[in-house]
C-alpha cells in the first residue's frame, strides 16, 4: 500500500459533484449518490467512503453517465475521523447539518 492509499476500512470524506446533460441520467445519478452520502446542494453530495465503496460508486456512476457529455468530480476532504470539527459556512440560505451520515454496507 502506498503512502497515499488509506487502509480499506478507513473512511475518507469526498464531495461528489456532478454536471449531467440529460434529465433522465441526472435523476439516476442523484439516486445513486443518495445511496452513498448526504445531499448538500443540487448536484453536490458529501460522502464518507472506504476505498472499496468509492470504487463501487465510481463504477455505478460510470455506467450511468455519458463520458463525452457529463462530468462527475470526487473532491477528497481527507479522513472522515480525527481531523477535528468540520466548519461549513454559507452565504444566502443556511447550511443544514445531517446528524447521521449514510454508509453503504
């Protein structure tokens, strides 16, 4: 295992952001992401994933999107545990924190 890889049971927090050109695919991508994390905004989810879960989510999304029309970004925010309190500030409508993260078994 390289220094950049986390152990398979360690969770990393990702922002999963997407831009999908077709409404039918958009709904499928939304439903898929909803199974893995918390919906923050229209096309943004916060997901605490193990490396196996991330690979599975990437595979599921890759099967839904059209690579020449759509985009999905995975932005790593680092380890889900032990990094201190997360501070999220908002302009406009307030940010609402969900108490329970969504984990895929």
